[in-house]
């Protein structure tokens, strides 16, 4: 499986939604991603 297909579309959609919902709670987009990624079983 290549890198771009590592996660299902559902996992990707959930990740994007969570980042959008919680973006204001963190000082940067990257810190938001780093915080949410492990919670859904992904790497930042």
C-alpha cells in the first residue's frame, strides 16, 4: 500500500473534522495536528 492510501477516507475525514473543530484551542495548526493524530491512531 502506498503512503497516500495508508488511511481510509473515513479516518481522513474524521481527522480533518477534528482539526477544524479544535484549531482554536492550539497556538498553531501543526500543534493541533500533533495533538489529534495519536487520538485517532495516526501519526502527525
